[in-house]
């Protein structure tokens, strides 16, 4: 089993990186944080997982063990495969995903390729599992409930203004990510910031 990889970056795509390892060019489906570390012709180290299925062999790359552990947890959900799990980790960072699951904020997990029903299933099936394995998110319950209520309010407001659900979710997620985990939001502040981000793009 492949546990880690180290090699020269040959190419960087939208979803994957090609690494030259021992003379072989390996396509590695990468998380957002790993993609941000990749530079053409430079050496890159990553944690890895090789998945063998009917569709063939796929390699997935992660910037740290924590990302890979979350990836493994996502694979425990029946309808989530490797490529979908890494897609989620390419649109959201580990902390965003953990907090969304812990607080039941499934709307925050609806990224391209992962719809609302599947996001709800991820939250439902993994909430207790991640609380045991990721101790740093154990205390987010009360604040998470408040955040979920605010997110739902802002999501409804933005879609009412004509934005798609995907656009609205990404704007809310980005607003929270840029402000940091300790930021205190009112619904009005979150709506204003998310709307500003949408109009800027």
C-alpha cells in the first residue's frame, strides 16, 4: 500500500497533479491545500492513498495526516467514493468540513458534484464519528447551531436575490473562512459580506 509520495511536479490540472516518482508519471487527485503547495518542476511531498476499484486504480494526495483521516471518514458514507471525497476537500478545507458536519450545516457541504441529499447524509452518518476522532471540534455544538441558523437565513436570502444555491454556499463559506473561526457574526453581517463577495466576482 502506498502511504506517502515524493516527486517532481510535472503538471498541475484543475483536479490533479502529475508527479514524477522513480521515473513514472503518477496522476494524483489532490486536496486544495496540496494543490496550493504544488509548483511546476519542484519537489512535492504528500500523504497518499491508492484506491483500487472496477474503474481502475486512483491515487489521492493530502497535505497532512489530518486531511487523509477525514478522507477515510468520508469514505465510510455509502454513497461517497474517493473522487467525491477529494472533491469536497478541494472546495473546502478540513476545518470547514468538520465544523459543518459537527453542527449539521449540510448546506455548507453542497459543492459541485455533491448535492443537498448526499450532504445531509454525510452530516447524519459522520457527526458522532468525527466527534470521537477530531477532539478539537467537540465543543462546537451550541455555536454550531447558531451558525447553522445564520447560514440558512443567508442562503435563503441570497437565493431569493437570484443567486444559485452553489454560488450562495460558496460565498457564505468564503466569508466565514476569511473572517476566521473565532469571528462573531450577525445574520445581517454575514449576508452583507457574502453579497459583497458575490458582486466582486
